[in-house]
C-alpha cells in the first residue's frame, strides 16, 4: 500500500501518481486529500487505473483492505 497526503500540487497526487501506482501493480493506494477533506482508498489495479474506489469524508472512517483490515480514524483530520 502507498499512503500519501496531497501536496501543493494536488492534481498530480490525485491523477498522475494514482496512474503510476496502478501501473506498478501496487495493490492499494490511500490518499488523504486536504483540499477535498476526504480520504480515497483505491484498490484492484488494472493497467494504469484502479477498479475499486472508496471515498470517505473526514470524520468518517474508511475501511482499509486486507492485510490491514481496520478502519482509519479520520476525526483528527477535521
């Protein structure tokens, strides 16, 4: 899994990096998006895109895939 927080170039983090991670076969990508106040969990890479996407606004816990298998507490991000 790759986990990251959006930088001063959020579109790079949201789009270009996501495609690179999927192309590399990284099974999960967790993106904490400061501008959108949400967490994105991408899974099941196929070519240069992820086929599963789960979104959770800050304050609601997204479920992380196995082998992690827990809910991430995002209340501190509010």
